[in-house]
C-alpha cells in the first residue's frame, strides 16, 4: 500500500475516534471505546506473536507462513482478513484427521463429502457408532469442535443421516460482516464448553482416574496411547466407578459387577440395554479437552 494511502487511512481512523469521543450517549461511547480497545489488544498481541514466530523460525518463507497458520492467535487474525495460507476444505480435512483416534475408539469414523461455495460442510458418519444416540451425539460434538476450531468460517455442518444441520458454536466475525455484507445471523445453538484437563498424561496404560471437571464427575481411562472419558456413574446401580477394575478393555463395576466395554463406547457386556455415558474428548499434542454443557449463568456471561 502506498505511503500516501496509509497516511490517509490513519487520518480517517483518527477522525472516527474523535467522533466516538463526542458521542452524547455515555453507554454507546463506552461500548465503542471497549470495541476499539479490544481490537487494538487483539491486533497488538497478534503482531507480537508474528514477530516471535518470524524471529524463532526458519529463513524459509513457506515454512514461516506455515508456522503462522498453525498458531492459534495468528490464525484467528489471518482468518478475519481472509489471509490464511490454507483453504477452507484443507483446514476442515486437517480438523477431521485430529478426531480420527477418538472416533475409532468409538467404533466409528467420519468422511468429508464436500464443502460448498457458501462454506457449508457435509459429512457422513460411518461405523458402528451411527444410529446409537449416545455415541452419535458424542462423536458429533467432537467433530464439530475440531472443525470450528480449525475453520470458524464454516457456515454450517451437515451430517448425512438422522443428525440435522447445526450452526457454528464458536463466534466468528469475518471482515465482510463488519461491512454489512455477511450472512444473516442464525439461531444460537445449545452452548457447549470445552474444558482443558491437566495431568492425564501421567495415567498409566490400563488404569483409571476420577477427576472433577467444572463440577462434573468424570472417569478417565487410558489404554495404550488412547484416552477415554465417561460419566463416573454405573448405569446398572447408579454408584460411582472410581474403585472399578479394568480387565483388558472391560470395566467392571465394584458394586453390581456389571461390565462395560471401554473401547466400544462403554457398551454393556452383560446387558446390551445399558451403557456408560461417554464424554466427548479431544487429545492433541499432550492437550486434553472434554466437552461439557454450559450452565445458564455461563452462557449469559459469554
């Protein structure tokens, strides 16, 4: 951009800020100030992170651009301005790859059918999980979280079969919407919060650990390199499973002796009419997160 044009834009910004300062409505003025301050802080932090990546990275231009696209903060800024080095379909495909281990642990998989020109993603659930309400809902949450994290500019996710389209759970404001040219807002879906859980890498293979996450009692289990998460409650007797035994891939309740297959989405071994309640879990680069419903207070504070 030519120097004169930069100076002209800076002058225009200065004029707009001056107009904000002279707004007669105190509440509107405070809101406008908060908006400007938030934008300044976001861009300042993003530029600082960019400089760190360039300083620490390779001298190769493509390698630096790739590193910028992987960084969470920088990626958000690049997406806002339509500058991310990877296209939408590529980012969706990368997100689905992150979910493969978790999906396979539930006997399922997901395939990408396509991404249309409006940014709607069409998927197909595959495997034994499809048709099982508890497992299908769990897998859908994990897939949606991974997609919206890597591609918040997705406008909708359509899962072929009985699961209907859902709007994004993560707020994303592309630059076009700031100019009034974006899509019409959609009805806000039920909100799900993803909570990070620390210290799970210390769980030995073949063992269990009970953790309270945001007030919810969760039982974690590790088999080889794969983590599983379930409500810490036996559906057979309603008692906690913290003292349960793990026999191979089967968890045995210490109270009622019901058995559940941890690998197959907690399905009952003795009675196929009961099963553990799985908790959506994503694990990547040592970072583990679980999905939990937000309370009304939490939703109103977002």
